[in-house]
């Protein structure tokens, strides 16, 4: 019941069904409340088995008697096919087994489909040493972000101080000298400082200092290139649409875009020209192949976000875009963060687009149309419950606070505990549902009830709200 009360998505309903049988799943598509409930219940031995992606392997205190690594290959977009997991990652997964103070021993299993694969798994994972650790500062986004942070924090205020600081890092040890014998560290620092200066994030007069804008970007922990892309787009479009804003943040380095599948290019090229006026920035030429393709990938991602904010069902989105619930959740969370950053940047620059950004952020956060933003913000309501309450005549948080309890109970399919939690969150004076009869006019229509019955869930199915 706690899991069902978290949200009204298909993932929530599926997870609750699994937990009723003593098992659970744990992946990026689960809400944070779902993941916490699963982790706590597993530690308390209420749940016996958890099927998980690597989200459960790193940094989560979830000890287990036995770990089974079923799949040791994973799809890689960069490789264009299945790639073996790293030794480090497999060992990290196995590290969940047999935690000191919890179990006298632990078991970790790798599943092999043949004797040849058995030998390969021994060589690849059991006898192998973990891969060497490599500095992530070698990635341009990391260098831009950390160099700006070092300046903004006042830790270094000159080129020499920056070089002295970076010379003590793992990056300098591994990459200080370039292939041609040149000083790679100095070159990267000079190029990064030039970029930060050109985009107004630092001043380089007597000493290097972060500007007000640079401090804001650093505080947001945003890639400065993402900040520059957002600022340029907002300056070109003072009154952006939700679609324009979704596309803008999807073009930034901080967003992992959806891949263009076979046949997608033609569809999204047509869509790009149809909605060209909404973009925050000029549509690139089709002859700029790499840039144009990136633009279309961002458009596909933005279209998925627009569908989510238009209350399209999660299962329909997964089918339409060939993604899983975790992909949707990941894109939604990243977009909410980037639009929050865009709102801060627009406020810093005193741009007129702040209200439009705030509305687009709240719509994607809750997955609702403009009219449901206030209602969906009530804890425990969510996108589908908000729509049912709205259709029953309860249109705002204030309406919910003073609502007829029978109408609320009817709109929430007779689920008394959920109705009590929602009314309490809205500030209702008396959320208790004792002796309250659901309003028949606010209940689902016959077709929805039939679908619920066919699912075998009755009023417990959150997917049909």
C-alpha cells in the first residue's frame, strides 16, 4: 500500500504487485521513494529477492546473502552492440554479498551458458584484476566545470595557481604530457580559460575571478557549455514555448539524447520544419550533417518530454520511443534540473522568460498540462490522480483543501488511505474517511472499471487512474 501511494504510474502498480509476492525490482525508472521503500524492506527481510540494474550496486547499503549476476554483457550505443561489463562493475555487484556483521558468509554467482563461457567468465572476472582507475578530468565537461569551480571558490586566482593545483591531481599524472611531447595540462587549462572568458563566466584582468554569472553556473554544478547554450537560446527567444525549452535543454552536453532509429531522420526532419518557429536558436542546415543530426536527436528527446507533459500514458511513450520507464524517468529528472538551472540563469540576466521556464519545468516535473500544475504539486496526487480530481470539479490545491470528501474518495476510486493522505497533504481540516461514501459521479466510468477488473486489480490498480 505504501508503494501504491507513492505515485500512479504503471511502474508503481507493477512494483506493488511484485512486492505482494515477496520480490521487488530496483532501477532508475523507480521513483526515489520506491527505491527507498524497497531498500528498507530488503534490509528488514520483508522482501526476499530484488532484481536490479547496477543502480543497486554502487553506494547503496544493501547487503545480501547471495548475488546473482545474470547478464555480463550490456548494450553500448558507442560500440553499436553488446559489450562486456567491466571487472570493476561486476566485482562491485558481487560486493553486496556477505557483508561483515550481517552474514557469516556470502555467495556470488555468474551464470554461464556453456563450458566455453564458463572458462571465459573465470578468465574475465574471477581471476582478473580490476581495470586501472582513470581520471575523469580528462573529459572536457569535467575540466570546464572543475576549473570554473576552482576559480569561483577562490581556491585559485591565477593561471599559475591553477596549474599548481591541477599538477597534484591524478589527471596530471596520467595526461600531463601530450603524444607530441608538449605540456598537455597547460594547453587544456589555457583553452578552458579562454572558453570561460569568452562566455562571460570569468574575468582575467589583474587576476582571474568568476563573474556573478560564473558563480551562478558553478553553484548549479552545470557544465559551462550547457549554460552557454541555454543563455544564447533564451536571449534569442524571449517568449519561448514549452517545446522550445525542452529542445533547448536537450541540446546541452548535460542531456543524453535519444538515438535516432532507422526511419526517424525523415520523420523528425519534417517535424523540425513544422515547428521551426518554436526553437530557441536557428535550425542548422541539413548539409551540416553532424550538427543537424544532433538537432534531430534533441528534437526526438524533446518530443518525448512534450508527450509526457501532455499526460500521454507511460506505457504508450515507452512503445512510441522504444525506451523503458527508467529512460523516461532519467530524461524527466535531467530536464527538471536543467530547466531549474535555466530559470536561475534567466533571473540572473533579468530575462523575460522566467515565468515560461518555471511553467515548463513544473509541467515536465509532474507530467501534466498547464491547468493541473497546482493540483499535481500536492504530495501523493501525481499526474493521473490530478486529472481525475480535475474532472470531478476539484481544480486547485485550494479546492482540494475544502473539497467534499465523498467526491475526493470517488475520484480516487474508493481508496480511503490514499484519499486521507492526499487531503492531509492539501491541508484539509478533517481528512478522515470513516463513514464516507464515494460519490458515484466522480468514480471511473464503466469502461475504466471493466479494464480494472480485467487486470484483476479492482480499485488497487494505479495504472487506470
